[in-house]
C-alpha cells in the first residue's frame, strides 16, 4: 500500500464583484481567491487490488449520497486516464462547513484530482485537471491552480497574485446559504464595473452578494456586526455564511477572537500564496 495525506485548503473571496449575467444563466464575476493554511484533510491509500468499485470513501457525509459527493465524482473523472489500476481508499477529516463560502467541496474535489492523478499515474497536467475540475464546479480550478489568484469569467480565468502575509479571523454563523438561491435572486447586484487588481489593493472593492445575504440571513448580519468592531473592512466570503476580518499578526487575530461571543464558532488561519498541491501537479 502507499498513502498520500493532503490538506484540502479553504479559500476566502477577498472581494466578489458580479459584472454581468451570461446567456447560459451563469454570471461573469471578478474575485480574488485567498488560499488559507487551514482546511479539511484527505488521506488517499492505494490498495493492492483492482475491483469493479475502485473508490472507497469514508466516512459518508450526512445528507450527501455517496455518488453525489464531489470527491467521488472527481475520482470517477480520472478512471479513463489511469495507467496504474488499483482501488483507492479515501478518508476525509471534515472541518469546513457546507454552505459557508470557504470552498470546502470544491477544494476536496481538486485535492482528489491532484492526488489520484499522482497515484493512478494519469499524467494529466494542470490545465487538463483544471478543465476536468470546471465540470464539477466553478471554484474547483482555483484549487488545482493552487495559488492565490485574481479570477474572472465564472471564476476559471486565473492570474496568480502574490499577497503580503496576513492572518484572518473567520466566523461561522449557524446557517447554510444556498449559492443557487443567491445567484437567482432578483435583488442581486449584477452590474458592477470591472476593476483591476490594483483597485482591490487600494480597497476599491466589496462583495456584491453581502447585502442580500445579510438581509436574508440575520445570523450573517450579526456576525459581521461583531467583526467590524475589529476591522472596518470585514466582509463575507463568496456567497456563503462565513465572514472574516483581516489582521497583520496572529496575536492581533487571537485578541479579537477572544472578544467574540462564545456561541459564535471561529478559527484563525494564515493566508498562503501556494497550497500543497502546487508541487504535486505537473505544470
């Protein structure tokens, strides 16, 4: 047997602008994906057997049928490309919330594509894996890109960005925000003018989904009201419920975390410019 253990990192959308609606129903957007040193952990074990059911996933996630899990769906995409045939046992230590806007499911899918491309010796490069990943979701390519990135299109047109080291205090309100619900809502802002990365660095940005989510989900509104006490630029990530404040040191982040209401789950993470997958995936 051989085993590969990988961090499946969370991401933050440092801003999110919706610049238009496409004919296919998707939205054009601009965002800056910040990868974190925090996330789920996936363990892949190659088994000394080759059966008709080569993908074993443990544990099953509540409310997610086995075949609908993005990990399983990602693994199945690679089956036609295997040059080494063996069963693989995949174990997930899940800590990222569903519907939180941290990209947990997409990150799990990307990590699976990278790991099994290596274990099964599929020999696909980064662009090929990103193309496969896009069929699973718009956020999957950035995790395969494995770099903090400025994104356009539906999120698949990526440009690497090197950001200074920051720490983030992320709060997790007790609610699940549906991306489909938000993007289909008639009150969503869809006409924000495009910007350049430099404009974001000058703080000329926002999350176009935030006002709507705050109105529909009071728990998110309350969480942001807590965070702006420490960081006036605190905002929501993606279309999910999680919100974050930014700090220049882990000590400042910890001081703020200690002042949060006890009922509000949170974690502190450092922003990183590359994830573990960067060296694993052939360029």
